[in-house]
């Protein structure tokens, strides 16, 4: 029997510095992502895009913060939505939108895992660690804060109270290559596992990914994958507002998604920061649809027939 999957679009723009990623969910669908998943080992329902639920107007003392109240509303909305969807299906998939959406999805998924007596692990595929607090961010863009928030860092007055957090040692980051000093300090303080691009250049992706997956399996954990488009090299994925040269290649990305599928451990997915306004003839959207297909079982040959 196929696993059930529910897809939710989250047209979040408030956390990003450049407009356009609110069109991401539509671009993913136009690229055929939903139809591709329906051809694999999933019973897929597309729930469409979630609407924003407005709440009280929070305030914060950092004058740099952009769109603070709207981002808080999105986090609150997506937390409710993600918990409901995760309770109703085997594999929830969230289409963004900017990466602040993970401030809503990840805590909800951690809450759902805790309901079942299991820990949540997070594979963070991104050029940035997104470990700023509301006080440390200098850009004021709140898509740079979700990991600090959902791992329980102090400094999030005005954000929703967390019903569950993720242990920082249950987070592995891959593809990192743009880290601010405050984020570097946080990584060192909590002992978070970071596989930056130098490490990938030196060791490849297989050994660190398999080591992480072994930890997930040993703990009987849920595994959430949060995939930011800027994880990929901008030469192959130009449709992103925060491009950083020297990212993961086409084959490295496919190898990662294929290994994740082979593990059988992935229980949920974010796809974020696709900016169709900056894309080139849908190149990035089509690549993300292709990589998602690999993550959920599409392969060139059955393993028994590989030479």
C-alpha cells in the first residue's frame, strides 16, 4: 500500500529580501511536481495554498526587522496547518515561499513526532545556516532565523511559544557556504553538525549523509528534509533571491536525494526559496521537481540491474 502524501503551498514572502518567492508554489506545480509524485509510491492529495490567518500585532525592539508581524502570522498559521496535515498523512510536503516558513512547519512536525514518542531530525540543505536570532540579524530578513527558533535559542520574544523544539544535535546542515559571525558562534556553542562545501569537496556527500542517517535510524526518529534552492549552485539553479556561488552540483544533489530515498527514513519535506521571477525558462523549478522525484523513488535503473 502506498504512503499517503498531502501537499500544501505556503506563498510566504515576508521573510525574504527580494520579491518573487511567493510565486514559488505555483511554479512548482507548473513544473509538474505534483503529477510526478502521483506516478511514484505515494497517494498524493494537493491541498492548494494555505491562506494567512491574521493575529495580534506583535512588536519587537530591533528596528531592523522586516515584516515582523506578517512573518509571525505565517509561522502561527503554518504551525497549525503542518500539525494537522502531519496528523492526517504519512508524508507532508510544503511548497514555499521563503525559508521563514520552516519556523512554522518544523516545530509542528517535532510536536507530531513527540506525540508518537519519537524525536525529529532535520536535514538542512542550504547555503546558509539560518541561525540568527531576532536580535542578531543585521539584514532584518526573517528567513535567516528559523533554525535558531526551532532549536530553542533565546531571543525570540514575539514569536509563538514552541510546543516542541528540535535538539540542535539532531540537525545536520549540508552545503553551507555563507555564515555570519553570530551564526558561527551559535554553531560552536550547540555543537551542531555542519557539512560545509569544503567538507563536501574533500569528502564527498556519501559518508557524512550516511553517518547522519545512521543516527536517525538508531534513534527511531522522524526525518524532515528542508531544501532551500540556494543549496544548489546558481549555475544550475538561478531562480533564487540569495544566490551563493560554489554550491552543490547536479549529480551531488541527485545522489543525496537518491540516498535519502534508499534510506526509507524521510517523513516530511520543505521546498523553499524558489523565485520564479529570477528563474530562466523554468530551469530551477524543473530541476527541483526532478530532485523531488528522486527523493521519493524515481530512478534510472533498478539497483539489481546496475553494472
